[in-house]
C-alpha cells in the first residue's frame, strides 16, 4: 500500500476506512485544518479515491488490509459502520487510536444492542422485542397492534433491511435467514408520528461535545430527500429534551466523533429514537454550508481530540436536498445549468456513477425565506436528476 505523505510541522494523518462520499467530503476540511487524509478505498474509482491522493485499495473485512493501512495513520475512523468486530479488535490491539471505539460502534452496528442500551438509559424508544420465531412475531403484533416494523439487526440503511408487515407469514424468509445467522429480528411498534427529526452532535475523547440545531428530515421511499435546518416550528422545550437525549446517549455509550440520533416527533410534544449513526450523516450535510463548523470538519476535530468548533448556523434557514440518480448519466451539463440559474446554490456531487435512486450528491441553499429555499433546492435536485428540464 502507498504511504501517505505527511505535512511538515507535526500534523497528523487521519485514516478513514471506506471510500464513500462521507470520506470524500472530509477532504476539503482536512486540507483547511492542515491534516493529511488517507482512505482505505474499495476501488481506485471510489468516491473518496477520486479526490484523496492517498487512497490505497483494500477490503474493510480483511484484517491484514486494514492493519497495513493503519500503520501509517495517527488515528483511524470510518466512512461506514460495516467493519467486522474481529477486524476492529485487531485494529485496537495494534495500538492505533480508533474513533469511535468498537465498544461504542457496536450500538450503531447492532440495532438490538442499541434498543436494549437505550432502554436501559431511559431514552424514549418505540415498544420493541427480539423475535426468533413466527409465534413471537404473532404475539408481539397481538400486543402492540398490526402492522409492526421488522428490522434486520445488522446491515440495513436507506430503507433496506426494514419491512412493515401485517402478519408473521410476511417474514418467513427473514426469520429463516435470522435463525440461520443466530441474530433474530428486531420488531418495533409502528408509531404514528408527526415528522422525523435528527439530533447531530460531536463528542471528543476528552468529553467535549457540541450539538447543531435539531433538524427535520423528509423521507421518500425510505431515503432522506430533504433536510430543513433548523426544524420549523419545533417547540423549544422539545428541542432541548431531544438534544439532551442525544448528549446523554453520546456520553453513556462513549461515542467519539459525530453522532446522529434519528427521531420521530409524536403528537403531544414527545419523541422516540429511531436509529443511531456514529459518523457524519446525511442529516448533517446542511452544516457544510450552513454552520460555522460543518460536520466533516467537526468529525476530524473530534477524532483528533482537537477543540471543537462552533455549530452555530450562519443564516436563519438552510435547506439541503439530496440528488438521486435518474436517467441522465452525464451530470456536468445539468450541474452547470443549476449553478448559472441560482448563484446562491451550493452543489456537492460525489463522483459516483448514476443509478436510479442512488444518492449521487446534494445541494444546499441558505437564507431567511424557508419556502423560497425549499423551492430552489428542490428544483436544483430535480433538474440534475432529470425530473424537470427547465
């Protein structure tokens, strides 16, 4: 593997396992902080490998690949949560600092472990149970009411590994695979919610923490398509309790780096936690252009135990719209058009091949008129995708 070139002056090398867009978007902040970035990429043309000079190709499930990569790094962090436990253990045993630690990361990797720990902490959650048999599924449905939400404990994202079912018969294949793997399924009550919220914060190894404003996330077919920062018309008391819950989770689980706590806002001023992510997160992309310190810079600061930056918003509102793959493989002409049409727009494309429904970029726009910002961000995302042509 290639060895990253260190910057003079004693500045560290930050290694990121995984070459996706989250690693890619750390490149600019790393350069501004004077750091050297190194990425263990899945392929030479992975999203991050296109912009990070030190991007050796390796397999995140291969212990030798990961250890060889880490030899040249002062700290290792992650683009995703899919590194196996044995690889993480070997990484820690090698002596390189790892953030988040495997002890914390397992609560983002295993939804059953997450539910159990959050329940122990008194953090509001939907009613839930582990199910290994059809009889257990039927019993839970009878208790909380159908339909129920079934989740695979590991590996799901963007709606994958999640199903809303009205009987155990719909989970026959899932139960068979879960029994074979010895994992069981996570069943949750389907809660009626007003909207989805996210608390994003960063925590350093020394315990300093900083939280951005609570945002509203808008989902389409299980994929986040829009983020409104801050969440409009959010009761200040609910906002404070949501942030407190996020900080409590980060402290109790020993999270280091960025933590996203996805929530459902319920009627009556309550909330329940849906998911955790221990890395920069889609709900925080708005902060790149809308906050004093964006989530990617903050993540780098946190894993190096540097003083954290201010999460204060720069404008009253920021809207982020995800760009999903459509029918147009050539993005550059549409990219040029939306930049010319709206000079206040920020366009971030990920260098990924176009595939229908795939997240290939996002746009952000900031200002004081929320309705106008939503229209502008939505139009730009739709134009790049090919949904609109003018």
